[in-house]
C-alpha cells in the first residue's frame, strides 16, 4: 500500500510497481485516516510505503497508528525531507525503513523488495550509515556484482557514507578532479545517474 497525499506521485509509483511486477496489487491512500480505513476493511498489505507529512495526525502519531494496526506488516517511511531527529522518532515507533523521494522509481522498487526480503533498509543520513542489513544478506538471486577496481570501491564506500568529492579526495590523497572521474565511471558501471541511486544500487547488491 502506498500512502501519500500527492495523487500524481502516488498513482504513478503504483502503476510503475504493477507494471514491473505482474500480478502485484497496490492499494492507495491519501492520508493517515484513509490508510487506517483501508487496513480496518481487512485489506492487509504485505508492506506499507508511507509519507511522513500527511493531512490529519502529526507524522509520528499517524505513523505509529499505522504501525500498531498490523504489527507484522513492515512500514517504510517515504519522504522528501526528514531530519535525523524525525527519523529516529519514526524508528522508535517501529518503522522498517526509510526511502527518500529523491531516489528514482527503480531504486524505490528495489529497496521496497529489499525491505520485504531482508526486513529493513535505512540509507546514509548526514554522513553516517543509518541502516540495518540482514545477517543472512547476500546478493539478489540471479544477479551478479558489477566489477569495480579497488580504488572505485574505496570511493563508492565513501559515497555510501555521504562524503563529498572534496572529502573523498582528502581522505585518499588524490585530486578532486580524479575523484570526479572515478565517480563518473562508477555511475556508468552501476548504470545509475546520481549519488542517491549509486548508494541504493551498492546496498541492494551488497557490494559495500
């Protein structure tokens, strides 16, 4: 179930999910109250993707009600702007993950699948790794890791940690221009267009 008050985003994401996974059913809600009505109707989803700022209850209170309605269903925060304090508060009421809206649709779907499979996903936030990986981990079935050089792996690891090109250059004792060249090559190898998608791909493939 996707809970978001932006109808175009919600409907577009739902259609993308259904087109990507034949047979997948996606229910929608525009606010906390509607989400609770859907849950109370007996339509229990396998996972709930929910925005933080919705009409009605405050973010934490509304999310807590959704989490408590069906404790066994993973609830993933899907929001464009969340502070560390807000994320920690959301984690304290039992969310299973956080996916920024800045991630592309493919990455969002990949990470939803990761949460469903591994139990949780929390991306880097303000330079720290705020994530929980399954101890059983492993790469997705049928996939192979892209081949990165040792230097590219060093740089990718620091990208995941939220470090800037300048910080990476200082860490590794190389020029910022050299870092930019490596970053561009890493994007090509991973098949991504930006740092957020590179992080999502690296975590999904368990290569960092």
